[in-house]
C-alpha cells in the first residue's frame, strides 16, 4: 500500500464488525495512519455497540457509533420495498454505498476531522496524473466488490481508501489468525437487513398490503395457474411458480397493469440488450460514439462483451455480443475495461 499519512491527518474507517473492515484498519495502522473507527447503526444489525467497541479495542482504536437508522430506512429499505412493488428488482448495496457510507457517514467523519474514509471493500482506487480517480477491481476475483462501488462519484472516490483491495480474502483470514484478531460478526448477507425471514415476508411487513392474486400465463398468453402477489417474484425466478410442466418455468415478465405473471422457458430469458439510465461515468463521459466494454448485469455474473451506445439525459443502449440470461430491470449494469470500472447505470428495459 502507498497510503502513509502524516500523523496530523485523521483517517476514518467504517467498521462493520466483520474481519474485512478490521483487517483494513490493521493495514492502515501499519502504514502509520491516525485512525478513528465509525460504526453506523441501520436498525437491522445483530452486532451491538459493545461488540464493535471490543473489535476496535484490539487495535487500540477509538470508535464512534453513528445512528443512521432513519436515513438507512428512507434511502435504502424504502427504496428496496418500493422497487419490488414497481415490478423491478432492487440492489440495496448499490444505493447504500454512495448515499450512506460515502455521504452520511462521510459527513460524520469530516466533522471528526477525517480527510479520508476507508472501508473493507475488495476494490482499488487510484489517482491519475490528471487528478482524476480510477476505480478498479480487487485483485481477488472471487471477492472483487468493485461492482458495488460503481455509483461513487469522483469526489467520493477522492476521499475513499480500500486498504485490502490488493490482497486476497484467503490471505486476509490467514493474517488475522496469525495476529489473533477476531471479528464480531459473520460474513455479510446478500441483503444485510433481511435475516431469518423470506424476502416476501419482509416486504409484507414493511408495506402491509393485501396480497393481490392474479393469473400466471405463458409467453403465448395461455392461463396456467395463479400467483399470490407480483411482489413475490423477480425476472429469472424459478421457485414459487408451482405450475407442473415438462420443463421448468421461469419468470420472464411482471405485467403490473393486468397483474399477470408471465413465465416461459429458460431460453425465453435470453436478452440481446437492454436500456440503462441514471448513468454514473467514472471515466470522462463518452460523447455519442459507441464504446466497447464488458458489462456485468448483476454482482454474481461474469462480464459480457457489449457495445454501449450513449443517448441523451444519462441514458444508454447496451447491445450484447451474445444474448444474456435474465437481464433484470432495477439491477445495476456495471461497465468494465479489463479491471477498470468505466461507469454504471440502472437497467430499465430489456
């Protein structure tokens, strides 16, 4: 790492209670950073402030507990619920990182005198000769989390540090064992605020509504069954359709106007392209010329070779070289050139 700081400067580290943020703090301390820990309360965590303080004490580091429960509810959880009821599939981490960690939490860090905010993400941020920041994949391909950071702005990247982006998860665990450092929490969940319940049950508790049963039809319009609420389904889903057939059915579309769940075969999920909007360009925004890129349409997929054709008002048309499976409205499409993140946008139509 090349982040050695003057002892007069303060670096804040977002402590989740997990091993990644703890080891990120340890690496910064090794580099001579003057550290303060920040732990933000969402209202949904299982770790307690006492546990977080015990984690920070292992590094003899002060820690501040920040109550972000209100903004987390309004900006992340409410967005999550609303998006499902709009017939799309949300990605809360893509919203939480720019709005909560690198805005709300950063404001608290700045109030405490910090000039940088570090997290335990497996990603890298580098400053170019022109002063512009680049976001790159973490070196561990199994744990790379650059996808979740692709909506950070240039200003946010300038104050961000990702101390473990140049090391693998296996080495982080090994070094933690050798140092005797212990986390308070287990590995993070796919959706951190949904534990010990199903997504459907969580949505119903958050936005109490009567289930609206409706027809399940195939791609030709044939009635094959009944669903108990469109909010219980997402494009590409197989589980919960419960309609016997010679081959499995998958959700291909949610028709909100007629309250119909449209299902088809796996081949019906292939998409030649999609439209995205609300694009955040990390590189200088391209003009009208198409650019070649590798596009990830969700976190746990490989990038697909594609052309990105910029349009007006922060929109673009993406055409894949090979049709892609279950491209889903509401998810983020992140654009790469090798390890370099070019930008990201929200998938709207397929």
